[in-house]
C-alpha cells in the first residue's frame, strides 16, 4: 500500500449553498464538486490511498464518482460514511487508512479547485519537517475587533493568515491528537497543536478557496470559465554542463562523438525545458518539484519519461498542447543538420508542432566557453 493517505471530507450538508443535495454533490459547470476535488487529488504526483468520506445517503454516488475519477487506480479509493460533524467525519476517514500509511493529508472537497501542485507541496513539507503542515495565505483586509457592534481595536494583520486544505501530518501523530481531543476543532491543525504538535505553513493558492455560499459557487464557475476556450502560455529554462563521460541526448535524439550532459537523468536540456514550459503553462509547478533529483526512480532515466508524465499531468489539468518552441544556446553540437529530425521527433513526443532554433553567444559566458548547454522553451496550451 502507498505510504501516503489522503482523506477527502465530503460529508457536509452545505445548507448555506442553498441546494437540497449535500454540497459535495452540487454540480459545478455540470460536474459534481466532489469530482472536481478528486480530479485534482489524482493529478498529484505521489500514489496515495484516497479515502472519501460521504453522507450515508450519497455513498453510492460517491463511489461512482470516485471510480470514474480514479480510473485504473480504482483500487486506491475507499468510500466511507461520515459523521455528524466534520471532526467525526475526519475520524471515520482516518480509521479507513491502511496500516502502512505514514503521512496523511486531510482535504475538504469544498475546496474543489485546489491545484495538484499544492497537494504535492504539503506532502513534501510534512516529510521534510516531520510535523504538521498547512497551506496559508496572508490576510489582505484590515482586521477589527468588534464588541456589541462597536469597533474596539484594529488587529495587526502581519501575523495573520488564511488557512486552507489539504492539511498534512505524520499519520500516527494525528491519530494520537484526535484520540486525545476533548472538544470539537474547526480544523485538523488545531487538534494537532492542542496535542503539542508543531505546525508550519507552505504558501497557499488562491484557487483553494472554499465553496460555502452561492457567491462562492458562482466564483468557482467564473474561475473555470476563464479556461473554457482559453489559451495559456509557459516558459521553461534548463542548463546542463558538459560531461565527457556521458553520451549526449538532446531533444530525445542521440548525438554520437559529442560530450554528454551532466544530470540526475540523461541531462537532456531540451526535453527538460519543454517539460518546464508545459508545466508552467498549465500552472502545475516545475520539473524539479514534480520529478526531483531525490527520487531514485529517475536516476539515469530517459527524459522522454518526463515528457510522457508531464503530458499526462497537463491533460489531467484540462489542457492540450497547441505548439512548443525551443531555443538552444550552445557552442556544440551543431543542430542545423538535424533540425528537421529533431522537430519531427519532438512533435511525435509532444503530439503538437515543435520548432527548434539554435544560437551561440559569440564566446561569451559558459555557453560561449563551451562549458554547457542552455535551452529555453515556450509552450502554448488550449483549455480542453
């Protein structure tokens, strides 16, 4: 079983939303809110056991939605009945996690547009700190303390943040915190700190707002609406030093009799820049955050693996590739003799037209001194 568990709480009634059905099952542009939330969870990098906590009256619907989103990863999803409060629902979700789960994220389905990159950020931070981690955004509004309708003081907002989900914790520590809880908490971090745990923050995301009222639902529709028929651009840059002991792979092609490039994988600067541009355009982070050098799976791997994984992420986020352009800055190799071959191979990899340009820096800088290669890519995506 995966070492990561993600509990998606979708058991709330959502009375403030003004719909007869529970909030997570209200449609947002024709798709249930829960489905939007799960789609982004499954777009995250690390395999996880996903536990959906739903109202008893909607268990069958929740299972259908979860199976549809999970697809071939259907076995990774468990659906359980929630409780009378959020805290009771979280406890039901935690109880359904496999014993092997070491890190758990608790996420509100109502934050349906939370990007997958935020899920990844929280997981990495929990592992790095060994404590609780919550996404947070600074408070922009002026804050007043009011009593009996009268303003009593202005609160210093510099130490205040808006807290979001998913919130992440070491699994055993969160279990212990809830086991010791003697009151209802508004979020999981409150229970964790009450039990003596330390909680730190990562930068939140404006898209992770909570859908609570009809206004919020309309806002979410507008956010999604900006992507319908819209175009997105992104830029990616990659640099690698030459390594005389390695073969040279560039743009997915082998260049014999040329020094290779140093790197965790095959060092293909062109493909790395292309991946960064695609991820940037889709708002999915960058190559380092998605396929870090700490992951042994990618040591000496062909960079075409990164392209395939990146395209899956981009497609999962609702985009298709329109075209990609790459500029290579290097003293060697000479690309002109193989430009057409490179463009054809890259177009096959990406599934869209790709153009390649090449230049030198007239002896200036590390590329001019023939110490390495730089590649700059731009990508244009269309919302599916």
